[in-house]
């Protein structure tokens, strides 16, 4: 990329699933745009996940409408590298104007004229509009209760790759969403003693009556819910596509050898304390699980579907000892715990976005991705427009809405009155060949 300043109508920041989807829709609408990515396309899928990770939804579901996983069974779960390859292939399909290895350092609104000045690692760009497609997984969060001193190795799930990465000894995994559960299971199967700290969660069935839970949430209208139940916008979901896809059952994990504990409360030296809520958290997870089975049964009956009954799906194991007599305090050294994996989620980081689009807590202010700051858009965030917004297929549909909004603005701003049209016609008669700006844009970032 040249160091001089150049111009573009719309700049998209990030070339993960959100940025690729945005580029497709803008391309179809004829909106000149550029996508900048500091690493490679879909880099977080390659290097921001553990080695054995697979998509949480089946291949027929977790994809964009315009391209299938032609080398996978539709009900299989794509590995992380295959997902990254998919997005690269999708971008090539429509020749997306993506430039990799370029980091956006700041975005500032122009004064006295439209658009924004964008500082990048390769120079300045002027853009009329900016789409923030960096997703929700930007800054790994380790809670402040984490020990500040000691010999125990501590890593976030974003840094975890495989069991061989950790020192010998028992492991405390904090967080029982999809990441925490899968990491704990993998560590236990590798022969490690594992303590799994389980907080409040939803626990959908992986499949029921020959249909994946993604299908059930679709036909039941859950993916398209536009308003979250108050207080449940960010509830942890325990679901997995590992080893062909299985329902997460914490009692099964306990029988397998994992010791369940409640929400992690505090650390005092080598001693960690837990809340006494493990039984309550499991019961609430069961309630969520059964509610989906009940809704599915009602849907089958209401629509006369020929789907096999599955009464065994309602069977549960008895509560294990670690639930009926929960561990409230654990001496990590005495228990042989040598490492902690914090599967405690992520926060957004918009420190580079110096415009009036964030609230006092640094969270985006927007309506369906259209920011409170004119010309700024957000894409790929949970509940952007619906429950499915942060999922692969959901981000594609949200991108279409934002692209339509941008195209409409582009149309109005392209309007010229009679005198302006006459002036342009006169100018074009004086010019011979291609307008110089066109070639400059074609050379951008070469």
C-alpha cells in the first residue's frame, strides 16, 4: 500500500466472516469499497482457537447461502482450518477487494466535510463510511479474581491449543460454555485430573428426533427473535460439535471423571473458593434443555411431522457426589493443580474508533448495526438484529441490511442537480481517457 492518502466510498475493517459477507453485498450493489485485515482472512479461526476445535453447527447450517462445504457430509462439523479455507474461497468467488496485513490504527471524523480519516499501518485513507466488522472476540477477559502471584500457569481459552501445552498436573477450567466444556473434556480424555467450574448456562440438545438443535431453533423461530429475554442476552450456551456432535450433559462429564464445582468465587493464595450453586446451575440447565424438547414435541404434533419419538432423551443420571456434596474450597497445591484455563469470554475493543459511536462503557450505540454516528456501522455482534446475528449465517443476513442502508445513502449523495450535471459534462469533454482517480484506486494496496 502506498503511503499517500487515498479515497474510497466505504471501508470495511476486518476480513472474518462479517467482513467477507459485507463485501459480497456491497459488491452486488455496486458500492465501491475496500476491506482491510491486519492478518489473514478469517485469521481468528486459524490461530485464535485450539487445535481440535470444530464449528458448533453442522455444515448444512453454518455457512453462507452462496457456497456449500462440498467435501463434507451436510451433518458433519467443519474443523477450524476448513472454516477458514471456506471464507477464503468465498472471498475469491466474487473477487472481494480485501487487503491483508494492514492494521487500522484510528478512525476520526473529518471536520467541515463528509467522511472519515482512517490511519492505517500503510498510510491514510479517506472513507465516506466505515463498517466495523471486527466481531465480538477481540480482547480475552480474565476476571479480576485471578491470582496475581504464584507458580500456577494461567491461560485464557484463546491461548489454549492442546493438552501437551500445559504442565503435568491437574487443571482447573473456569467457565462451562462451549469452550470450557470442550477443553475440560479434551484434557480429561488426555489423562489429566480436571476441575470444571460451572456457572449458569443453557444446555440445548445436540440433536433431538433426528434434527440438530440448529434446525429446531430455526423452525421454532428462535434464531430470528429480535428481542432477548431480559437478563438472558448473554447467557452461556454449552453445546459442542466435537467427535461428531454430542449433547453436553454435566452429569455424564462427572461420571467420566471430571469434578464439577460451582461458580469460582475468590482466591486466597493457593486456596480457591466456589459458590454453593452447582446443583442449582445444573437444574436450571436441565430446565432449558427440557423446554426445547417440549417445544419440539409440540411442533411435531402441531404440524403432523413424521419424526421418531425419543423418550430416552429425557433420561438423566443421578447427581454425582460433587453435586450433592459440593466442594466449596480447594487447596490447589494439595490437589495437584498446576494450571488454570480461563474460559471466561471476550470483550470488544474499539480504542481505535475515535468517533461518537460508543456509550460510556465503550459499547456500540446502534440500531440493527446502523450506528448513532452517521456513516459508521457495526457488524457481527451478538443480538445485532436477532438471536442469530453472531453466527455465520446470521451475519450474512445482517450484512445485507447494512449494505442496503449504505447503498441508499450512496444513491442520495450521488445526486447532482442540473447545473452540476452540466458542469460535469463540460469537464468530461475536456478529459481524454480514464479519470486519474480510477487508476489510483485500482493501484491501492498493491
